[in-house]
């Protein structure tokens, strides 16, 4: 009898584990997920999103209230303030952890008691599409698995990747400056464990198929508790092979295909998103042939868009946009311009010159930002990311410093993001226009803390209720723009997109709905000077009725011009 699911799984496993009995491994993986070998496949190239999808990114404890677990407070805030604005919420790692604000997981199957419990997670999942991290590359050095590794017992004995200090590891790509190998004393002597990120985050050994089976069980547990979207954290580093760069290896891509195959057969509407903070061309490989990630983070967008707005020149942003391939049906981009991490500089490789990168870094430094570094193969420390709150990143321009256009520039950045091909994702602190938290940096000693503030719910409510507060102005205008976006078929994540050529101070692109019944011309003045655009330059069809969706103004004279104030945007649509 033919078993199509098992056969497909087997072909992938044999690429990763050519020396093993993959038939037995395939059967164990299917059993772990509760799948039958001949379970029918979900429809191919099926979109799991629409123009109404907006993702919120937040830590479990970003919003707090006395005598209440943060997850309950977060749920209350989401329902009261954002139920009409977002469709999904990405709760950053909510597990017990030892460092890195959650990304050094001690127990994958538990909720951090200080945040709440699985019932809180499940309650949020009932009201919003829940996105959670699968921290798959590494685990805490204080986890039970790693304690067992040191004791040389299972489970854990062979779960972590060991390196040899005598091997040539000079080609290994690193996102940090810390040592790659950490010596650890175990019950049978000293061993060197591989630590891509820090000595507290020990890389897992997927060459041991038991680790893959463990993660299959973890995935099923998450699915049964309402997780619908899986963010594969740091997945590019998953497979190690001394003598190589140890990033983007073929085994890594096959493992992602395996995880997707298992997840989508268990839950056909589930989605995998890969988190790969790397140069743009490398990032795009994680789509595979529409058989790896359903969505990839658009990592080049944040630095390019911020650079555009602080220089008043959209040349590089426009060049990048023209080079981006349309995502196949069933895949899309996850667009973001701020996150819990910093503004990645590696995604600008090949897009900005070294001089332009340094100018951006200097500008962010003048606005209170910090710089984190990584160590290259030749031992040099290179800027890896800029740590700064987005609101402060846009407080002025390069060379001229802070000005009075900060809020308008900030709104313009999000208006661009909302209109681009893909699903928009808002970091909560950007939706609230939170500033740099320098006190938190001093308290934690970690540069990324600058954009990881915590709000007391009462203080947040007061800030949002005050019409003179920049928090309130940003929050209410962004909610208004999101509401407009969610009603436009031309803003479907897979709708057609073409770049417009309107000079260096006007960044524009055209979107067309999949049924071709709506066109939207998205034009943004990315400079601090008034700009004009001739309507004849964008070829509005004379027989259609055109309106600016943002201002609600009708366009009557198609032979005339539109005047855009500094950082003003228009969405010109042939239907309201």
C-alpha cells in the first residue's frame, strides 16, 4: 500500500540522516504527531492570510498591573484596546528562562510562572491567532537536558553539539563576539559545547535524531494549546559541520521542510515563519519552493526604511523593492520595522555602502542608540545591529539632528509598511511610540533593553487617553491607518506590487487586488520638504473615481498635481 505522507517524509529524512534507518525514524515522527502514514496533504499554495491580518509583537510582561499575572493583563489590554486592530499576537518566549529575556529556554513545556500559565496562553489563542517561538537552535545551560548532558544520562546526554578546539572553525559565521566553544566539566571529563549566541545558550545537536523527535513532541504540545504560527528562532544556524560556515546548510533547509510537513498535516491552517537575520538573498532561500517557510521576516526593510527617512533619499529602498521577487501563493513576507531586537545591519550587506552604514550608525548614535557587534572570520568586530527605540530612531535627519517632524516621520514609516506586499507586524512599543529606555539598559547591562520597556497598565491608559501625548497621537493614528488598510483587497499580502519612479524624495508603489477590481497608488514624501507629484506621472485611469483613502479627499483633476507636506502619504484608490 502507498503511504504518500510517509514516503515524502522518508525522502527528506534520508537527506539529513543518510546513515540511519529512516523508515523507523519516519514512523516514530508520525506517531509523535499522531499522524497516519497515508494522511492526505493539505491543499498546495494555499494562503492562510488576507488584507485584514495584522500581527502584534510583544513580551508577555510588557504591560503589567499590580496583583495580576502579566499574561492576564496583556489579554485584557488586547481585548479592550486592539480587538478591532490586530488579528494575531506574537508573544515572545513565555517559558522559564535563564537569560536573553526568554531566548535561553529552560523548559519548553512550561509557562514562566511569573507570567501566568497555559490557561492564559490558551485564552489569548481563543481570541487571536497565536504566534509563539520555537527556540530550536539552542537551550539554556541551566536546563534539565543540559544538566543530564553533564551527568552523561538521558534525556540530554547527546542532545547538545560538541566541538573540537583543534578543528578549523574560522569559516563559521557568528552573530556575536563571545567564544564559539565553551568548556564544560562533565562526569566523564571536559567537553567543549558549541554556543552560537552565548555560553548560557548551548546549541542543540540535530545530528542526533532523538532531538528532532523531542521537538516534534514539543510542536504537538504547542498546537494542542492553540499555537497557530511558529516562529523558528535562529534557525539558520541549526546544522553544524566543521570546515563550513555552519549557516544555511542543506540539512537545515531539509529539517525546516520536515517540520512544515508534520505541522501542516497536523493542522492545515498552521504557519511557519523563519527568523533569519541575514543578507537579503540568503533570507529569501527560506521560502524553498513554497515548501519551507510560509513567511520570512523582511529583515532588510527596517534599516533601509529608517535610512531612507533620515537621509530623505529613497534610492536604496526603491532599488531593493524592485529586486524583491513576488512571493508565491502560499508564501508571503512578514513586514516589520521594529522588534524586540535591534535594527539588523547584516541585511544591508550589498544594499548600503560601508560609508552609508557608518552614517546611519552615527545618526542613530546621536539619537541615543547603541551598537552591538559580531566577530567575523578574520577576527574583526563588525556592527551587527543598532539598538534603539523606533520612535527615537526617527527623531531627526542625518547631519541636521533632531527636528519637529519626529511624529510625522514615525507615522510615515508605518504607512509605508502597511501598504507593502506582505503581512504587517507591529512591535507593541512602536504602536505606543515608546522612547529609548536608557534606565533599563543601565539596570540590565544589555543594549537590547533600550527597546524592551515595561508599562504599568494605569500609566499606559493615562498616556493613551491624553490627546496631547505623542503616545496617544501615534497610537490613534496608527489604529486609524490599520483600519483603512484592513478594508482594501489591493493590500492582500499577495496582491500585485510594482515600484513607481517618482524621484528620490517620493517613494511610491502600486498595488492591485487579486481580482483586479482595485488599484492603490501608495506615494510617500520621505523628505522634510514639500513635494509635488503630477498625477499624469502615475497614469490614473480617467474613467475611474479616485480617492485618497488616508485623507478621504476625492481627486477631481487628473491633469493636476498633488502636494505632499513633509512625510505625508497618500493611498490613491479607485474604490473607497
